[in-house]
C-alpha cells in the first residue's frame, strides 16, 4: 500500500541498506571510447564512483556493466586527465535523490542539482531512482477525467487521472508548445516536466515562453540536454519519475510530461552498446525494450494519488511504425498523433484526431459526450474520404449527407480543433462546444 513506498521516513534498516562499503577502491585498467574499465572494483550496477585525476580534480561516473574482472563505468563529464592506473573511489552504492515540496518552481539537472541560480532548497526525503514495483491489484481503476486545457484532447481524446498517453510527432510540429499549454492549464496539482536530449537554447525558451511563470510555479523541471552524457539523460527520466511518485504518494494528482521517450531509448542504446550488449532491432539492444515498459508502468493511479503521464515520441521521418513507437504505443493507454501536414497549414495544435485514440475515454466520460465526439469523428472521416473530389471540384452536393454536413460545418469544426497558445479551455467548455457542434449537424 502507499505507506510502503519510497518517501516513508528513514529507518535504521534503510540506512544500513544504503551504507557504502568503506574504502572500496579500484584502478583504471583501460578506456575504450567513453567506457572506463576499472580493475578490483566490485561496485554494484548503478553505483556512482569518483575518478581522481592527477591534476587534483575528479570526474564522477556510473557503473553500467562488467567485463571479465573489470567494472565498466560511463562518466558524467569529460575524461581529460584520466589515465591507466587512475584511482576510482565509490561514492554512492544505491542510486537515489533528495525530494520534497521545495522542488516546486525549481529547475534541476539529471543529478538533482539546481540550475536556476537560486539557493538550494531543503529536501527532507530521499527516494530510489528506480522505485518499487506496484502490484496490479494496488492500482485503482481510472474513472475520473483530467482536464488538460486543450479542447481537441479534452473533447475527443479525454484523458483520465492516472492514464498514460503518447504524443507521436516528427520534429518541429509543436510538441513543446502543446506540452507547455497543458502544464499551464491542467487540473493536476503538480507538474513534473522532464526534458531529455533537448537543445540547450530550447530549455529556456520552453520554460519562459511555453511553460510561463504560472506553469513553473507548480512544476518541477528536470533537464538533461543533448550534450549531456547518456547516463545523465537516462538518469533524468528516472529522477523525474521518482519525483512524480513522491508527490503522488503525498496524495496529489501529478501530471508527468516527458519529452522525449525516444531520446531516453537512444541514451540506453548508447549505454548498452558501450557495455558490450549486442544490437538487435534497428541497432537497439534488447535492454531498451526491457526498460521502456518498466519506466512507463511507474505512472498510474493509486488510492492515495495519481500520475497522469504524457510521453512524447519523436518519430523518425514521420514514421509512426518504427521500433520505439511500436513499443511505446503497445504499453500506453492511448496516443495523440501530431502531423506535419496540419502544422504546414497553420493548424495548431496539429492533432490528427482520426489517427489518435484514448483507450480510457469510455470510462471517464458521459454518454452524451461520447455521442457528440463520435459524431464529430464521423464528419472528419467523411470529409477526409471525399477530400480528393472536393479539392478538384468534382463533389456534387447531395451525394453524401455526412460530407454535406462536414462541408457546411467546416469552419466551426476547425475553430473547435484549433487553439491559440495563450488560450485555455476548461473541460466543461470543451464538452459544451462539442455538444453545440453536434446540435448544428442536426440543423438542415
């Protein structure tokens, strides 16, 4: 039950389990690429060690595997000054992080260090980066909607508290803007925004332009940019999820936004290959497809609170059937597809409603709402089927009643589906506007 989860007060047993073997040291035996092999260093997987350079500085590194008698580490920084025989000292045997309400409104990196230039906050609790497996019978049913502030999602792809959805899109079609709108307007108590592999300049743009002061005030932002080592990009995803679990276990509804799962998978691919794992599907080692469901399954609803997850998937060449997209789609409870075609038309958010699906919409909506949503989907589908005839002027009015209604209501439908960056719509407003469209369809 929730009382057994990670933010519980520390006990003597906890301290013993986290205790580090005193004096555990090793020596660097070789460096291959970015992988450091250390002899005589039996540290556990995930442990953090310090490589002491001959210049008096040090580089932290994480244990990622073993080869023969050597322990393999990947560094958190540059390897300049590391040589054969460099001393390696254990710093932390169990990966964890400090958490608390002091994280709200703050920006941290993958190691939990504050990046916003403000004084460090007091964080009284400690959590494991990898959490604890939750029994399926401890998960509560998802039967309450969670408003995101986006009409197209709330009206046609309604999300439940504790649901997990993927946002599938190519580059440059408005993912970050959509995530910022949701973080500002959501009904969730706390937002945890995890930015993995972003360009350095985009981080501040997202925080100041898309998230805004009101969104940041109730958010925790975890950042690992594209030039950070793969272990930090991977660690940022785990840290953000652990922070979300802490707030959930205190009885709050959390919106967890991760951008992007694809870069999480790429980081694990880099680590797996460096540790000697054989490549499999399109160069991804098997560990990638093992870690993805373990990360995504940590979201959900318990009796004490919920984590509603939105995970972006950066599809290669707008191909939504590549391996990572397939693996994520099969694990999540729905998907929102953003298309370049709509973005090129200036249609934002560029959500392809017909290609998108919320698997739990039927459990969190009323019958009238679902009927109105189905009606609008029918109009959109009819218009798409007749699109070629309409574009060349070959469609004859009266040939299809659905197409006639779609053409007649084309402008109000587009007004419903499109939304300015600064515009926020409540769930009640989204449903009312949807019902109005359904009424207009019945008018001859």
